[in-house]
C-alpha cells in the first residue's frame, strides 16, 4: 500500500496537520526567549541519538568554558512540574535520561519540566547571565520557538520509507522537518563515509553524518571481575534500538543472553530475579548494560558493567562547522 495513503489513513496525521497549521499561522502562540536555545529532537519514535547529541553539545560548550543548561521533559519520572536534577537523585525523581546527563556532566544544570515554557521562564529567572539552553527532545513542543532546531535521523531507517504511527515509526509529519536548521544522521557506518552514499534530502537543510562510538566499560554498582575480551555476557537493555550495541559487543564478547525490554522500562522485582538467576546459573557470565539502563538498575545492587556511547563526527572540520551553525 502507498505510504502517503497509509499516512493519511491515520487520524493522527489530520490532528498533526491541523496543529501545525495553527502554529504556522500564529493562531497558536510560540514563545521566544532572550537566550540561545538549541532544540534536539526527531520525528520518529526513539533511537536516533537525541541524548548522546545533548551530551555532545554540553561537552562542546564546556570545552569553550561555557556552562549550558539542559531542559528535558523528564519522561518516566513520578514527580511533576519544574525540578533541578541532582546526581544523587533516583531515576523516578528525574527520569532516566536527565539523570544520565547529570551524572555524566555534574557541573551542568539539568532541569526537568513537562511544560517547556514554564521551565524556560524559571531558567530565565534563575540564570540572569542567559546561558545557552539545550532542549532535549522538544521538536514537537511548538510552544517554544528555539533559536536553532537540530533534527536527528537514523541513517539506516530513512524517513522517506516510513509512515506515521500506528502503521510506521513516525511521530510527526515528514514535512515538519522543514523547521530544522540542520539534520544530523546517526548510526552511519564508521568504515564508509556516508557522503559518498545516496541519502534522502527531504528538507534541504545542511546535513551532518555521525556514527556511534563506545567507551571503556564502567562498573555498575561494584566491579567483581575485569571485563575481558571473549567473556560471556548477559546483556540487559531497555532502549529503543539496542541492535548496534549488540553488533559492537559481539565483535569482542559472547552475548549468551539478551534481555530486551521496552524503552524506559521500569525493572520489576521479577525482572531483577530473572537477571540474578541467569548470573547465578553461570558464575562466569557478566552483566552488561547501557548508561541509560544503568540509572534504573543501580538500586538493584547487581554487579555489572556499563558501556558508554557517544556521537562522533567523521571529521573535526564537520564537527566544528556543525557547532558553529547551532550556536550562531
């Protein structure tokens, strides 16, 4: 069936279309602020690297001796309203991704607020110096008109070959991407420069290509034995797209079990007992998880290893050009 036909079969498409018209014509108000705001978002459901990009931008700002503020909705938290995230928080107070960002960059103020306008008004009052604000996952939050919009897209899953929920993975109309100041393609192969490969050009915005790199394993809770090449692993993930991590791990380890949970999964006692049981059945097997899952597994006391992930550009020239574009 034709993708465009499928798209408009969804009542979601008509609601989105009307909503965009109301904002585009000024019937619904978009708010601007006296400081630089960078929105990092996507038009698909999860897995495009929004949080790694938010961390990348925070790190680049710190390298320039500028301390940004990160504002997130705080998806999955049990608290409400405006809240500063502390490194000692639990994930249910702040949300897993904001807590992950805060623990990776303790000196960066990380704020959660489901109403981005309210959050920005608080930041405006609390930070009279007007620091740059990184809006994590706010592309659909049109009540805020960001200074720059960074659209994240998975290189391996072209938007042009997808369609809207519930028939596909799109959570917004493809034409919404025209508001982007640039498109960052993630999950490219590090072995082949994607500039030499055909790619979609739906939005005619400057395009940047990136790939994921994985850092040295970090202990989860406590480290009992060093993680060595060839070790047998129990991989536990609650992220949108764990496939690239699996591929990476299988180059150096043996992934004997992969417990794959939904994105932002709240680990139950039954889940933890299953993990403990698998580890007890094979004392040589080691638990491995992601940084995002680690903030939800930390309170379990289960020992294991965390695999950090970060975004890498194909050249420093490209990275510098991108940073200048989004901060200019």
